[in-house]
C-alpha cells in the first residue's frame, strides 16, 4: 500500500508515487472519490517533492493557531447568522486545505506560501439546494468576497459529478477563507464518489 512505501528505497518510493500521482489519483478524481484523491495526492507529493512537501507542512503548522482562531470566529458568526433565518439542519466545519492543493495553487499563481489566500476552508452543509443559495446570499451580504475566487459547481457540476458552491471571503484581520456550500448528498458524493 501507499503507506508502506516509507520502508522502501528512494527509487522505489518515487516510481510508485509517480504512478499514484499520474494514474490512481486522477482515476479517483474521475470517479468522484475526493477524499481518496486528496490522500493519494498528498502522500505521493511527499515522496516526489519532499522539500516542497515539508516546507508547506511546516508553514501550515506555524500558522495553525491563527487559522484555528479564524475558523472559530467565522463558524460562530455564520452559525449566528443562519440561526436568524428559517434555515434548519445545517452544519459547519473547518479544515486546512490539503498540501498538494496548496502546492498546485502556489505553482499556478507563481506565489510563495505567504501569498496564497485560502489555506483554510469552511464547509457548510445544508438540507436543500435552495438553502445553499440562501446561505451564499447571507455570506456575501455580511463579508467582502473575492469575485475571482467564486465558482458555482451546483449549477455547473464538474465532469466527475462534483457539486458545491465555492466562495472566498475576506475574514477576520483580512485573512482570506474559502467557504464551500453544498447539500449533505453532494457532500457524500464528493467524498465517496457517485457509486
């Protein structure tokens, strides 16, 4: 398995990691197995680019307390705002983005870690699609959003069936934070695939 290659020599590790990154992770993505895809990418990235992997990992750890504080503030405020509406049955959780996705964004935007906006994200799960758009409206009415960081994959799903609304806000102390809004069913498909 991928976890056991840590006992192999470097050449074997890199060969296997290359295959994982170029065959298995894209296959998991195509099947809509988001959780498995992210795990495969992060582990393979660790063996293919160990210096980059550990630099990003170290940077994430250094700013952990700041990120957790931002997540708590945003979660509490968003819960408060949602509770003032008739929307019930929502849940919000915070997470740190995956190392490989941060590395890809750094490369794509030709930036270092400190200039990457959204290393932290909140996921809002709502009972219906209508609720997703109502929550988006609440969010955009209460925080400044970054227009170029908005994607509506509910109205236009990805090829693998992934559906969610993504928006990035300017949070506390000017900290950008991505928010994903989807239904429970969309979340189940995003993490475990359509099958």
